[in-house]
């Protein structure tokens, strides 16, 4: 596929809105939050083989915030991993397009449900690659809320200790989790300083700027000795004005009228 990242981000938002509305599912605001990050990764950064998803030299991408899976499913469809019309089956009985990301989907490395686990899995993959002189990299997309889980900080220490320069994490810092803000739940600030103190390269970017994302991700690929993290400052529900920074859209699904309003905004 030849979509550039901006066009891909638009399609990710369109597909995600339609999937969540049709399935009467949750987490549309989370998918909109990461649409630009996913678009830049798939259009500009990741080494992928859509016709051979298990290619041994592929980069590994893991979505730790698995509830935002519609954004990844949409990207996989647009990039040719799965048929576009398969998106219509999202959230239906018997479909591999489950409501949390599933490894049964071609191009998905690992299933995710409970938060806080996939940074550890990613560190393991990166360590394997390093020890076996593999050229591929491991990328993992985390939510800011899931950094409340202590297992992440074990993985952060582990990754720096083993000099996993082939591991690149992205934190979707949209400042909301479940029912309220991350600040009111359990503040992780100053997040950049925490990662730096644990021995990581740290980049702080506008998570909706494709230029900033591309520059940071490209720079992280050149790290000689350390793992890297891109703290992507995002807006939950980005692109749909009545969903932006509105906590209820973590679980709420759009009505048909709201879908049409949202699509007009996204496509305008």
C-alpha cells in the first residue's frame, strides 16, 4: 500500500469509528488518541511484510494498550495484512478481530488484555534479538495509565541493564484512564525524568505531529547502547471535538447520528 502517514491516520480514525459504532463496543477515544502514532509507525518506520506477516526479519510491534485495537486492525487492513472488508466483523462472535488485540490476526505479534505486561514481553523479544544478532527491532505502544503497574518499572530497569538499544517504547500520554485523569488516579509525572533516571533515551513529542513522531522514532533507531522511549503527548479522542478529553468516551460507543457527525469532522 502507498498511503502516507497522514492519509493512513485519517483512514484509521474512519475505520475505528465505524467498527466501534457497529459493534457497540468501547474505547473509541483510546483508538483516536493513538491513530497518528500507529499511522507513522506503519507508513514510515516499521519494517513489515504484509504478504508474509511472519517474515523472520520483520520488526516486532506490540500494542500493550490492547483495548485500542481498532486502530491497529485498521492499519493492518489498509497496509494489506487483512482484507478491508474483514473489519466489518470486529467484535462479532467467531471473529478473530476481538475487542482486545489478538495474535490470531495476521500482523499482530501478541494478544493483550490486562494492562502492564507487554513492555516485559517486548524486552524479552529485544534481548533475544540482541543475543542472536538479529537486525529487527521491537516497538511497544503503552498507555500512560498502565505505567501505574509496577511490572513496567521492572522491565524498564531490565531493558537498561541489558542495553537493549533495539527496543523502542512509545507512551500514549493522553492524561486519562478509565474514569478520571491519570493525575487524579496516580500521578506519574515527571515521566520523562523517571525514564531518564532509569537509563533510557527519552524523547518528548506532540503525539499528533507526524513530523515530530517520525524524527523521534528515526533518531531512536540510531541508539548505540540504550533503550529509547518516545513520550507522545496526545489528546484522548483526537479528531472528534465532542469526544476530545471527555472521559465518558473511554467506554461509550457512538450512536449512528454521532458517527455521522464524527466522520464529517475526521474527513473535513
